[in-house]
C-alpha cells in the first residue's frame, strides 16, 4: 500500500534524526545498529519493579513500576558485569521525551505486532488485541464502537488499499473509512486533520488523550457516542501498528531489527456484512 510505504519511509527518517544525536560514551560495550533502523519501541513488562538510572549509571531517577503503560524508545544496549554476571542495560527515553535514562533490559519487552495474514479467526484477532502490548491503542479505539464486532477478514482487506484501489471485500458493503474522517476545525495546518494523520504524528504517546482526540473528531463528523453505540449492524476492521516491529519475535536481548520493519499504520473501517 503506497500510503503505508510512505509512512514507513517517513518514520525511518524521523527515527534517524533522533538516533544520530544519541551517544553512549560511558557504555562499556555499546551495541548499535544501522542509523537507517533508528530506535525501537519497547514496553514495561507487567509487574516489573526496577530503577531507571541516569546515563552515567550513578543515580536512580525513576522506577519502572510507575510507568506501566509507557512506550519506550531504546536507542542502544550495553553490557555491565555485576557480581561476576553479565547484565544488559538499555538507553531509553519515553515517547513523550519526559523520562530518559538507563534501565535493565529484563524490565522491558520489545513491541512486536503480528501480521494480520497470520491471524485466522475473529476470536483469535480479538484475543490478540486484548493481550498483546503492541495493540493497546487498537484495544482503546475499538471501544469507541462498542457494539460493532471486530472482523479479521475486513481488517486484512485494509492492507490492500492503494491511492487508486479502494477497500474491497465481497462479503461487505457500505464501507466507511473512519480513519479518513477529518477535523473540520483542524488546529494543525501541517497535518491534513484526519484521524489517521493525528495518530501517526502522535505515535507512541499516552493512549487516553489520543483516543479522546479521536472521539472529538468522530463527534464533529456526526459520529456521537450514541450514534456509534447504535452501529451494531456494522463490523469493524482495524489495522493499527503504533510504532512496533511488524514480524516474528526474536530471542535476542539487543535492540535490533533483523528482518522486521518498524511500522506506523492507523486504518479503521466500518462495513455491513452481506450475510
């Protein structure tokens, strides 16, 4: 999908700009990757309790238990021998750039999104959305349409959209491109005002205010909370990857891409089933 490929390219350029200013001069053994790859998204593991240190690893600044739902950007990893054992530490900063430091790698987990062609049923997709950390935003967004059932077939159809080929699925009709809806009073002239654009430029930030903003755009387009709740005759298709790697998880503790791609995708559609 051309639009999607453009976003991948843009996200790579943004990541590059951030990465080039990162430095780990004090690291004993730095591990880095091509500057074209850029930082990778991580999340705090459930029930993790541990310190975030300053970059020189001399002062405790925060505790990860207070950042359960924070999206972290990991720029480098390095090893440190503690009591004769090797420990791997990450150089991190929060997506909103308010928190930064060093943290033990065991407290974080890499954001990995599963390709939709690997998901075979609606039940499997819903379970994935509810359990995978990379789908926190998806989980919150579909709650805006509480009575519209998730459909994996419709969701996979989104991946085939191009600038000249609209969404196609013979099992559905009356398609509504929710992510293309625009704020009629767009406050940011550098963006097109659409839900898709807003989510893209706010990637990785706190979910609650982002979803609130999406709801405001929906309301402005006639999709009030009551209207959305009444749309039980529509299924919802969602393809959202909020800065996660798109592929298969690896066992490596180091922040590396391997053969995977970091993606920023925010596509939401409603449609009526013909069945």
